[in-house]
């Protein structure tokens, strides 16, 4: 990346922005916080537009909009506000109806009219003891009973104080409330139908939102520029291979144009370019919203390779792999035409095939126990837990060693590079220790040299100086802080075994449960339900394990050994849009 500064007369700023947008190469950095009344109005329009799009049903009946988008948004949001009021009103009506359903229909106004004629009718709940305490001159009319509670109407020819809690009369009779509910429900349905009808403009509103976003970006860049007397300047970043393109534009537009290397303190955006076969991993980074810093490394290749291995081991079943593959194929056929980027589909094909391959190697197809004895795994050794655990430790040591080897290459020819060689020794020492402590294997005699070479390289080469005491003390501090982490990080790869074994165990458990249900038509349906439910649940749990464990081993363990902070900002050049100043 190169740091670019464009200097123009303030009166030419709008024309400058349009020329830069046409060039589409400069990632612009605000020199001050962009704020103005116009931006506030545009932001509010954008929020209203986004809300209007969200509430519209997503139906396949797009139509060209021949109405002003602002009017459409206003109409949609008015309907939404009315819908919210009606929904709350219907909720209250239902709440009011519920306690009066058993009382039957009556008009509260009639009771108030009787009071004017000195006939007092009051409603209350009475227990058996309360019935014996009714004052003289009060007639008790039992209307209905729930449990030991009598719901009564108390009638008297004069107002008499009653020692009971009276029930407050409703504002309307039951039938009136039901009629009101039906009327409001119909209005709600009409509003829902109106919103459904307006959904034909959803694509047009999406298009308008893109336009509005471009207008907002244009205005924010204009407001965020730097000013000096009658001059204004824009500052940003451009890939080195596009600088000449900007220089030509600057020459033709008569701009002041400065090109320099970014400083250590600059917030330089990150632009990642990879071959197409590596780019299929990009959706995962977008999903977890991680971007490496400008001065950090791009781990896309290693992420793709090891994530594929992790997927195969965590899912661990050829049957499940085929389910993923077929489901992905169906989605690709159905939705592929609507998407410009098909990377997610190709990634899923790769991951699914990895699960199939691991399932074939271990002889796992919707579980293991139900398969006939003639179906044998291609690699019977992978049926033994100790072998799979050892493989997990090996994968961990290799994975993390790649991180330190990468750092070794980047630090060369500095002597500090050899500290990374020391950490590689420590990782493989951790591998052998894990096999000894967890798997009970004999610690190799030759591996004891790692215990000498590893710490020596780390301590002496981490921060070398002419002062031996300073070198050792500095190196020892870093060594003690990280040596335990190296061991635990290698051991943490055993999660690949644990989750994979759990997947097989759950599959076998549901298969066994289904096989014991019995014979008959009903039993057949129940068996099918148990199998469908059990394996669907297992697949969902496997998918969650991928996100939790497969991603973690790359983003945390591997990246931490590369000292990555994922603090990057994505390179987003200012491009042409349907904007106006």
C-alpha cells in the first residue's frame, strides 16, 4: 500500500470526489469526524429505508418501482406503525376477554342503569364460608363455579356494604369485545396484505439503499476532508499497482498529488489477494468478521488446508458428509444464479468430501456399530482411540510448527529467527510429552535433546544483545511465559478426537434405539422418526462443533503462535455509485 494525499482548491472538491470515485482505487481516511445537518438527514433516511426493507416479506415477485422511494418508505412505515398499534390493541382485547368468557354476555350499561333505579348488582368471587356471611337483604345468584370458588351476582334494593372483594365491571360486554376483536383482526389482516403487496418493490428499495449509501459516503468524505485556507486535501491508501492510475487522473485534473510509504502509526487497510482456489475460504473470514492487520500475515492457505482436515475429523462420518454434499448441491442449483460469488458452495463441496474421506478411512457411515462386519475401514488403525489421539497431537505439532517456521522465515537473517526454531523444538517436545503422559508411550531417547536445544535457542535468541545477563534474563522471561502454553496448545488438538468420537457414539446410540423399537407399521414410522431426529440432531451438533472447534484452532491457537491480533481494516476503495453531492 502507498499513502496518497490529494490537494485541490476547496471549490473543486465535488469534482475531485467524482473523479476519484471513477478511478475506484483510493481508500479514503477521514481527516476529521464528518458531521453536518445534511449527513444527519441522510443517515435518518437510510435507517428508515433499512427498517422498511426488513419488514417487507421476501417474495419472488419483484417489480420495477414507478413510485418515489421516499413515498414508498413513508407508506410502509405508516403501515408498520398501525400494525404495531393494532397488534398491541388485539393483545389487550384478548386479555380483557379471557376473564369474562365464563360469565356470558351482558351489557355493563344495563347494570349502571339499574343502580339509578336503586337495584344494585355487583359481581364477586365467594368461597363456601363467604356464602354464610352474606348480609341480609342481598340475593346471591350463583352464575358458575370453578373448584371451590363460586362466581356470583349479588343483588340488593339498596347500596349495602359488602365484606367481599368485588369484581370491577368490564367496559364492554363479551359479545361487543369479541366483535371488536374480529374488527381489529380484520384490519390487521388488511395491513398485512398491504405490506405483502408492497413487497414487490423490495428489490427496488434495495437498489435505492445502495444509491443512498453512495450518497452518504460521498457526503461524509466531503465533510471529512482536511482544509487549509482555500485548499482542501484528501488522504488515503492505494495498492502500489494502482498508483500510476491515480497519477494519470491527478495530472489530468491538475491536483496536488503526494505518494509516500505508510508510517508505523498509520491505520493502513488490508487488501488480500489469493488464487481462486484459496479464495473459497473467504466466506469463513467474513462470517467471523476477522481481517489481519496490514503488517500481519494472511493465513488463508493454511486455514483452508487445516480447516478442511478439522471438518473431516469433527464430522467424522461419510454419511453425514454426503448429506452436506447433496444439500449444498441442491442449494447451489436453486440459489446459485442469484449469487455472484459461489465460494461458499465450493468450500462446502471440499469440506463435505473431507468428511466422506475420513468416514471411509474409519469405516463410519451414519455410525459404525450397525454396519455389517464385511464393511471394514480402509485404515483400521483409526478405529483405535490411542492412534487417533496420537494423530491429533501430531496435527497440532505440525500446525503450530508451521506458524513458527513462518515467523522464522520472516525474521531471517536476524539471529532472532533462531528463537522460532527453539519454539519448534518445544512444540515437538510437547508432542512427545503428551504421548507419554496421556497415551503411556515411552519417551524417545533422542527427543531429550529437544529439552536442551529448544530452551537454549529461545532464551539466547529472543532478545540477543552484547550483555549476556540481559539476553538470558529477557529470553528467560519470554520462555517461562509461553512454555506452558505451547504444551497446552498441542494437547488442545485432542478436541478433534473427542468431538469426532462423540459424533460416532451419538449416531450409534440412535441407531441402537431405533433397532429395538420392534415390528409393524407404527413401529416402522417410529423407527424412521427416531433415525431422522437423531441423525439430524447429530449433524447440527457437528456443524456447531465446526464453528466452535474447527475455527478456534485456526483463529486462536495457530494465530496466537503467529502473534496475530486480527486488528485489520478492510480495503474499501471509494468507487462510483449513483450518487450526487
